[in-house]
């Protein structure tokens, strides 16, 4: 029996953050479309929560949670569009 040739060694699974590309890269249309969708969904969820309060319903914990979820969706949409982390460069 012959010995099989050894497999080439793989690089470490840990990669540096500098070499990783952002999820959407430089694709502006992708970022605008997905970020705009998140902003729109946050607006819709927020409007539905405000509709309950506008009709005279009490502001329950569920309504407050719904408003907070809407704010989170809108913030996520802004982060996807503007990508503040991908623009930072390390000096030194």
C-alpha cells in the first residue's frame, strides 16, 4: 500500500477584519434597496403602533415594544445605507 500525499495545510480560520469585505461591498443600489426596505418596514410598524394609540387605545407594553422594534428597523436601515463601519481606516 502506498501512502497518500499529505493534504495542503489550510490557513487559519481567523481572518483579520481589514481583509473582510462588507456584506454589500460597494454596490450602492444593493445598499439603497435593502436599507430603504428596512426604513419602509420600520415606518410601517411604527404607523401601526401609533394607529392603536390614535384610536384611543392604551399604550401597553406591547405597543411600546412595537415602537422600539420600529425604531430598531429604521436604525438598521440607516446603518446599511451609510455603512459607518466600512469607512473607518486605521492609522499606524
